[in-house]
C-alpha cells in the first residue's frame, strides 16, 4: 500500500531528480519515426534501441526491464475499427486482448462492444449511460468499466459477470473517494476543490492513472494504488514533461500491458506522446525517453504493442481509429 509519507517522499524525489535531466525539444514529427524528447535513450523492446528485438526475455542492456512498446517502432495510417459505425465520437478504452472496446459520444453517452475473436469485427454496440464527456477505463478482462461521473468530481465503476453481458446497476463511486485527497493537501482528509478525469487502469488492475485539475496545480497526472477495496490517496507526477500550464494540461490516455509505457495527450503542444519508466511499480514515477505520436489522440496499445487505438482526428468531428505496427 502507498501511504501518505511514501507518496510525498517519492514525489519530492521525482521533482528533485528531473531538475538534473537535460531536455531537448522538437516541434516537428519525423517521417522516419517518433520524435525523441529526452536526451537519454528510452528502453528497448527486449533487444537493442534500434527496434531490433531479441525475443529472449532479457533486458535492454542497461539494467532496466525491456519494454513491450518499442519507441523505435512505426505505425501505419489511421483506419476505421471493424464493426464500429462511423460517426463523431471519442475513443474510450480497449482491453489488451482487443475483445472489448468502449467509446463516448459528444453528449457523454458511453457505448461498448465485445467480440470473441480479435480478427473479427466487434459485435453490436450497447449503451451504458450518460457520463461526463471524458474517456473511460476498462479492466483487462472487460468486466469492469470506470467512467467520470457528471460534474467531473467523482469516478464510478460498473461491472458484469461475463463478456457479452450488459453492464448494469448504478455506478459505484465509493472505491474512488480518496482520489482528490493528494499529497499537496498535507494530512487533511477533507475533499478539496478540483476535478477528476482521464482514468487509465493498469492491466493487473492495481494502478490507476488519472487527471486532477481545476485547482491551479502544475502536477495534474496522478497515480493511485488499489488497496483491495478502495483506491489510495494519489501521488502526482512532478517532472517537467508531464506538468500543466494552466489551463492546459497533460492527460493520461493509456498504459502498456507491462506497465512501463504511459501514453498521454499533451494539450500544450496538441500532440499525443509517450514516456517510459524502468519498472512497473507504483513507486516508479520517473518517466523518460519521451516521443511524439502526433495526432493519434487518446492512444492505447494492445498487449504486445502491435496496434494502437486512438481518437482521430484530434478535433471534432472525430472517430475511433486504429493503426498497426509496420
């Protein structure tokens, strides 16, 4: 469990550490691959950092765990998602096995669909209900959906017994009661002003990334750990590449299945980006090797990072799209 003291200590270390990181920026997206934003190389894909995998289960030679999402990889053009009717909507979430997908209409209506074979189109769309016009999160088994409640003050979850069945019942907000009580609020348990959004659930269901905003803080990407019944008080990520410039912020959109790659939409630059960390533990809040993924807004990756799902184009009218790794 991540307690108050450990969260504050880790956040302080992150802020202190990133002061020593040398950052270079580029405003152009290279035609040969993603733009690197950090002067240090990102982790490889199990082999070298040039995109050549060794598939031996080893690390990338620098002591860090090899990342499933290879930053040197390139993805093809955006294409429609089979089975999902065209129309203005925002991509919500997809499970790592690609068997359950969710999206959000402009009025906040959450839709979802299932399939039994990832090579086939998704089945008939089902309606969940009206939430805040924000993304949603899905558990890796497709049995839990987390959405932003109207007003953006709470998150709520609904569950079902099996894929193919409908989500039902009122959203349960109790597990998320502490998400607005951050390390910035000291020891106070009183819920401060602010808003919640952009839920991203780790594949193992133990970490939740999300946005805290509306309280004029620079650190708006937060992470919480599941305690078995509720989500703990969160820590906010404090390094420069992930900080806000009020009212613009960086918004988490996806986490790779191995927990090493964080995808986020950068409202400041108007681009989707990704960063990597050395381990998947909730205590590891230092991301590096940032890359620019362009207009693939709301990116989430499949289990082996062979495909990205996203919203495209970034400005409405938008639709749910995907791109395969070349």
